[in-house]
C-alpha cells in the first residue's frame, strides 16, 4: 500500500504541476488573455515558479520511488515533502485567484500524509 501511495502522491504532483503550467501560463499567453504589463509579468512568474516547482519535486519523488522506495520511508524526506505541500497550499491561499491549484495542493498534502502514516 505504501508503494502505491508514494507513486500516487508524487505522480499527482508532477501531473498537476505540468497541467497548471499548460493551462495558466502557456494557454493564457498563446491566447493573449492578459495585457502586457507588470501585473501580467508577476502573474506569469508566480504561476511558472509554482507549477514548475511542483513538477520538478514530483518528478524527483517519482525518480526516488523508482530507484529506492526504501528511502521514501525515512522521516526526514517525508517531513520535507509535507512541508513543501503545506508551503504550496499556503501560496494558493494567499496569492492565487483560482481554486484549482488549492485543490491540487490539498490532494497532494492528503496523499503525502497518508504516505507518512502508512510506512
């Protein structure tokens, strides 16, 4: 069960990070939804950093799970993942206008806590 939860948690994070980047950065830029300016630059910067950070962390977690699943039973690594998840959740509460990233970060937090409890 632990192994499936690990793959699900980090896979979810990588998938939603990639989709967030495609939807909130790439598609809006290609459609010209935001007028050029400082606010648009900040919007794209926040969403790019947020989504690519999730993608990189998720892919790193998947790589670790593939190469050494036992490492993902260690408390320090799981606490780092929990802290990252709650950090992303805090960013969505304070700085993002959409609910979907909040939902995605919340699901990752729930999954990573389940991973922590199932080891």
